[in-house]
C-alpha cells in the first residue's frame, strides 16, 4: 500500500461575520484562488500533475454550488486536466475530503491530489440549501432533528458541566489563539486574499477577542433558551431522566467565519519524481456516527475505531486538534480520552478563530502539522463531529 504524504498545507485568514466580513464582496472561488496559486508556487508544481481536487463544503448552494472544487481549480488558472469533486459530511466535510484523497493515494490509483474545503458563510449561510433534515417537519420528526446548540447543552447537562466551566474553556481558547497569533505561529500556512491593488484584505484571523474576560463571558445570555422546550420533548424520548438546561452562550459556541484551506498530498514515489518534500504521513482515519439527539459525539466513536485499528492508546498521541463545536463537546471528548490540557487545542480553536464548516478540516490539519514541527513531536489527531451524529478523525505522523 502506498503512503499518503502531506506535502503542504495553506489557508486564508478566517474573517468574522461580526459586522461585515472582510470577504463579503467576494465569491467562494475567489477565497480559494490564492491557495491554489500558493500550492503551485511554493512547491514548484505544474498543476497538470494534480489528478484531482477534493473540497469539503457543508452548504452547496449559490456560489458554493455546481461542484465548487472543479470550478475553483479552473478559476485559479489550473490545468484543464485537473478534475474536482465536492463532498459533504456536514462540519466534517473538509477532513473527509482529505481522507478520501489519502485513500486514492493509498490504493495506488492516483498519486498527486489537492484536498481541503471552503465555506463563505457571509454569502451562503448555514441551512441555505434548505435540506429536508432541517426544513421538512415530517423528515425532522422521523430523524429526531434537534439544533446542535441544544445537543451541546444536552452534553453539558448530562456531564454536569457548569456554565462557569464552559466559559473558562472558551476564555482559554481565545487566550491561546491570541498568544499563537501574536507569536506568528501560523505565518508558514497563512496566505492572504488580496484586493485589485494586491493589498491583503485581512492579515490574520480576526474573530479572536484579546480583551475577553470571565466577567464578560458570564454576562452573555444563554443562546438556546427559547428552544429548550422543543428540545426537551426529543431528549425525553431518548433520555427520560434528563432535564435539559440551557448553558452555552455566544461566547462558548463556535464563531461564524468565512474561510478556505487546501492541502497538497502525494505518494512517496510522486514526491521523488516531482521533487516534493513531504512533511507528514496520513497513517489512518475513521468515520462513525452516534445517535442524532446528542449528535456531537460521532468523533468519539470514530476515534475509538481508529485507536482500535492502529493498536494505539490515547496516551500515544502527542497533540490533538478537536474541533470546538461548542465547549461541552470538546470537554466531553477530552474527559472521554483523558487528554491532558497541554496536548489539546494548544493554539486555540473554533470558539476563538471561528468554524468555517467545510474549511475547518484543512485548517485544523495545517495547525496540527505546524505545531508538531514547532515542538518536534511525532503524532497528532484531528477529530471533528458533525450534524446528525457523524464524526471523522485522522491520525498523522510527522516525518
């Protein structure tokens, strides 16, 4: 079996939707174009050698419809020979795109691929595709649809995570993110989106709040109070002894941002042939699903599956990037695998930086790889949960 090597990882600065996004006047393909250019230029790569582009995108409508992966490659001026496919596993989409690209290489069927994702929430909001899961009452009832914020509150309720603990985790995310950004930990991976005068529209992720405090977080109202009564009916069917409480606020929930990310993957033989320098190996990955009411636990099941298949223990992993899809979901994952705080989301996460859905997998993979290199460590895992209970996890080893 071929080894799937990570050669490069790039992303654009994530742009907050508070006020007007820095990318509001652009299209999704314009967020991706500088990343395609950077992948080619940084690696002295003729794009005709790339056999496929796989992009994750959770809301494939509007500017993100019509197979944005293929159209973005064409728009970036890449060879017409490069194919493209857009995949959707909700918030896991970008990580799934990376794993599917790795599978193509591992099978020996293809040798050089690009994978990542895009989500321009300022132009294509969540739920804009009007899927039956969240818009058709009959389907919603049959599939036990519940807002993911309520699922996070369900985890907090069952695990007895106090509002104070959730806020403390959120503050940690912002402080770590601010520290990492101020020390240029991301400079190797960040590629700016520029205007017509070649001036960067954004220099860094701008959702991070440097002046945040526990007092400011405590003053924020719980976000999902108005939905608890509806949620309780679903919770009672599955967990009859649980009285759902509203805990999460805007401060302990992932920020909404625009973002895009790309990775260059290649086989060992292709790296030698094209003079590409691999940075890490994708060793294993897994997907799984948990029940749809609690929802935000699928990545636990996927990670259990991965560890069982590889024979590794959680203690064998040096660093973890677990998507911060609400504070309680990360704390539950951390408690479940007994992960030390110094190994988990060490440079902050989506609560601070924001969660650009389809782009998040590539963002987290790039952050993990950069930090493994900075600390001279070996193994890392990216884990993301998604809608209806799905979850994806990926293990990499630095070379």
